[in-house]
């Protein structure tokens, strides 16, 4: 499965990639480039946190 990566500095793969471009490749094949800072994984935006729809817990009025 291929993933998308942001190129952080100029590099020659199948063609010359400039900083800021997107490269698509297998994680196992580009792991050394990620470790050396040449590529940066592009993460999908995370889903917003689910809201708690339950009623809030009642405070203990006797303790106060």
C-alpha cells in the first residue's frame, strides 16, 4: 500500500523532486528517507473528538 510523503529537500527518485512536492511510495521502501529527514509523512486529518452526549455527573451537594 502506498502512502503520501512531503519532500523536505531536493531529491532524485524517478525524477527530480523539489522541496514541498508530494511523493507517493511504500513505507518500507522510504523508511530510511523518513529517518534522514528527506521525506515527511502526510497524515490524514483526524476525526474530531466525539462529544459526550450523556448528562454531566451531578456534584455531591452534601460534601460542600
